[in-house]
């Protein structure tokens, strides 16, 4: 190769020096990431190592017991599921409807701005405050008692800001030219919302809902405040069983417990066998949460495939 | 062509092509003048010079047409620019024919000389020269009007064509008288008729040029109309 | 005396007419005293430099501005044959949009199937019969010169079509409801020359059934496609006339400066 002019050599040296910094930062970034990831992995592995041996079929189908070997999480995970159901049923329609109203119907004035600010602030309220509010409102004032209904509604309030905000983001992500195209065809506002905005926003909305639920599943403070019990050796009644006038909705008013509380209860006992139970239950809880997040990602991927603008 | 386009390249192209047109016009004007000089002086040499220019005139027509096509293809001209280019296309066709007429005059001169005609014969060459002067002046005025896009001047040219036609008619009568008086002059007189006719056609071409100028400036096609009508149309 | 017998063109009927139309975005006066006819079954083009208000004017016809706050109409746009003022507050914009369709600059098919896209205008009117919709969809796709390309994939996603096909699909969607008038807002500015050519061809065909009002920043397109042209500048109509007059012999110097590229 012919000799290069000196300037090119200098350039090469400078580029090499810069590339060294590239490499250094790459390494540092990776180390930082590894710290976080490895810590989580270590915690999770620790929990798994402790708890997985305890995961037998009995563990899932037994009620809590004073004897660690016989204690199970049946009432806890059933309670968690039912509370999540109520939470979803309460939060989703209210949240989505609220978001649609704010995004598509409300006029842009100071009043709407005020509402928006309040909603975003609600996301930062400590969860125990929700618990206290729920205690006064749902448990006593409305008379729902210390029940699944109260718990579900409390958590619904908790995750409502998340649902509203993510639904609004999902609606905002729909480009204006799609709306204009629909309006130009002679659609009314509700037709635009129901034929276009909700279907196209569904991936985002669902993701928001699932993320909200994944957060709610682990909330302990409000549930404790409204009085979830820790030693429940029974399940909420199935519809139409039990003494008349038992109906479809008796289970809503039944006492209950949830996974985080069960874990908390077992952790605070001195017996190490219960600690193993707690580890196992934690593993299950983390697995449920991760599972929900994974479902959110998968759903989002599936539903987004056909949406292109 | 006074306001500038956003594209200075376009401005250059238009002014270049206009310059070439004027160049061609000057060339054929001098051809006609030279041909008439050859006639007046019975100069075979001058006639030969006129003929040698013919190829150049034809080449200019082809070249300018090619430039026009390129401008139209590239610039998609509209309104005034489009009218200018269309008018130039017709103008150069007219100028080329003026060149042809000049060549015809020159060939006639050569034939006259070859058949032994000379200034000894009392032919009304002077009258023909007078008619020619009118026609050349018309042509010059038309070219001037084109350079300045002057509508009023163009209308004068159109009006002047009537004069040229009248001169031609007068010349015809005179030549017929000559032929009747002295049959020996018939051959030469007929040649002079051809020359006079050629000059009359030069005047017509100048008029056509003027009509194109009115088209460029006003957008109205005034061809095939009498002068009075043209004055109204061109307002 | 004429040597050939040519029938005189029928005088064009007036489809719509704006009268002294002002339009405000908030306090900004975007349109000033626009009075202009739109003739039936003819193509009328709006040309002018950016910001002259041509799109603003176009979007008055189907009340698109109503979707955004801060708009104010002053003046009228009358639509024949019933001579209704589409801008009047007592007139429902939904009704107006059912009579006047729109095709946008960037092709905007819905992320639905081809069939659903074209049938959408009919669906919002409450048509549910599948056979009725099928017939209308087929007719519209044929009118938009795209039937042969999509007839075997009506259930495929519309967004998978090419840009030119998508725009023709949007035209089919606009045609399916058999509107009286179609508004085109720079319909080919996002397309390649071949797609542009096919859309221009299409506009020439559909004008036999529909009145067309088209905004374009491409002057040659306006010259090719339209029968009437209006040159707009800073919210006013500077000159309106038959296209051949505007492009060969415009009356106003501003118009001539713009179309010959002396503008600036």
C-alpha cells in the first residue's frame, strides 16, 4: 500500500483513542447492568432454592395450618385471584371510559387540565392512604365490610391512574390522520372511538391494565388496612351454595386473604420451616407477577402485528 | 423577459434563445440587403456570398428549434413563457423562409448576369430596390419590436405590409408595360417579377413576425385578420 | 363561416358556491372573502404557495375544522341542489360529510381489511347486509381502478398494499358512499410518478359521476387534471378561471408570476 499522507496517520491515532473510550464505556455499562441483574438473579435463585422443594401439589391445595409441613396457600391464591378479578372489573371500564372522555370528548380548558393533574398525582399517593380511605368509605360507610369487594375496589382505585394514563397514551399513539379518515367517512365521535380507537389502542390498553394488575397483586398495605385476615382456613362461598338467601355474589362479601399477607404472616414466625413456606409462596407470587408481565408483552406483540399506519 | 425566474438557469436559456433569434434575423436581413445590392450592381460575387450563407441560416433554424424543444421539455413553461417559445418556433420558420427568398433573389441575379442582362437594359431595378428597402425596413422593425416586445411597433409593421403589397402591385403593372413595349425584355422582366414577388413575401414574413409578437405580449392570436381588427384585438 | 358543426358545450351547472367566506383560526384570519363557484362534474383545482389557505378552504367544505377548537366560519358555502349552507351551525357536519367525501395527502387506510375499509362509509350509515356491501365495495373498487389487484385479497390488511394502491383504496372508500362531491387534499404528493399518473387518470374518470375539488402544489398537475383553477395567495382568491386561460393567458400578474416561476 502506498504511503499515506501524515494527516491520515494522525487521524487514525485519534480514532483509535476514541474507540478505546467506546470500549471502556461499553464495559462499564455492562458491569452496571450486571450488578442489577445479578442481584435480582441471586435473590430469585436464593428464594427458589429455599422454596421450590416445598412446591408440591399439597402446597397449592392446602389451607394454612399451625403445622408448617401441612400449611398451604390455597386460600391465599384463591383470594388473590378473586380480588384481582374485582379489581379488574372495577378499574378497567372506569379507567378506559375516563381516558376516552379526557382524550376525545373533553374540551381543552382549565377544568380539564385540573382533572388531568389530579389523576397523575393520584399515582403517587402512598398505598396505605388508599387503605385508610377504603376503610372509612367501603368498609364502614358503604357497609361492604372487610371483604373481597372492599379489597378489590381499593386496589382498583390504586391502579386507576395507571389505567387512565396508559389508555390515554395508547389513544394518543393513534395518528390523527386515522381519526380524520374516519370522520371524513361520516362517523360520529362514538363510532370513531368504538370502531377505531378502542380496537387499535387495545394492545396499549391491555398492557396498561395488566401492568396495573401486576402492581396490585403485590400491594399489601391497603389490604392489611382494610382487614384481610391472615389465618383463613376456608374459601369464599361458591355461588348459590350455603344457606339461603345465598346468591351469586355472596363471595364478594366474604372474608379473605391474599398472597402477600400470607407471606408476611409466615415470615414473621420464628419457625424456619415457615420461612421456607414463605420462600415458596414468594416464588409463586413472583412467578405470577412475571407471568402477567410476560402475558402483557405477548398480547401486545400479537395485537400490534396488524396495526400499521 | 424583464422579470426574473426563480431559476436563473431558465432566464439564461430564454435570453440565449432570444439572442440567437435576433442573430438569425440580422443574418437574413443582411442577406436580403446583399441580394438587392447584387441585383442593383449586377454583382455575381455578392450573389455568391448570399448563397454561401444559406447553409448557415438553415443550421440556425435547426439549432434554435432544438434548444426550444429542450427548454419546453425541461421547464414545462406556462403562460407568457410558453407563448414566447411557441412564437419563436414560428418566427424562425419565417426567418428561414426570408433566407430562402434572399437566396432566390441571388440565384435570379446570377441567372440574369449569365444571360447577359446588364444595366444597359432599362429595367426598373430602382423600383424593385425601393420595394426591397420597404421590406427590409419592415423586417428590421419587426426584429426590433421582437427584441423589445413592443406591441405598437408590431402593429406598425403589420400596417406597413399593405404598403409593400401596393408597391408590388405597382411594380407588376410597370413590368407588364415594359414587357409589352419591348418583347426582348420579357425574360428579364419575368425574373424581376420573381424578385419582386420574393420581396413581397419578405414583407409578409415580417408581418407574420409582428403577429407573433402580439401573441407573446397579449396572448391573442391575431393571424388572418385585417389590420383594423388587429388593432382592436391587440388592445 | 364554420365549416364543421360542433355542438356548443352545455353550460356547467353550479354544484357548490362559497360566498364571502372568512375563516378564523382563533384570532388569525386564514381566509378572506372567498367567493368562488364549484361546477358540477368538473374538476376545480386550488393552487398557490404554501400557507395561502388552499387546504384551509378545502377543509371548510366538509367541516373538518369542526374537529379542532378555535375555528370560526363567517360567510357561507352553499351546496346544490338543495342550496343548503353547509357551514351553518344548524347543519350537522356528519350529514355534510356523508355528501362530501375526502381523500387525504398521506394515504390513510384503516388497519383493517380492504373490504372493511371500503365498506366503512356504508357501515356508519347502518348498512349491515353483507351482499349489499359486497356489491357496493366491488363497484367502488372498480371505479377506483384497483379491483383487479385486490379482488382476491379483500380480507387482507389494507396497510400491506403499496402506497399508490393504498391511495386508490382511499379513493374507493370515498366513492363507496356515492358522494356528490370529493375533496382531494394534495392526493399524490406522497406518491411516485407512476402512482401519481394513475391517480390523475382516475380523477379524470370519476369526474363524470362526482364533482371534484382538488388542492395541489404541483402546477403541472393542476394544468393536466382540472377544468377550472383558482390561484390563492395569503387567504384570498387572486384569480379564478378556466384552466386553459389561467395557464395560457392569466389576467393577473400575480397569477402569471406564480405559474411561470417568477414568484419570490
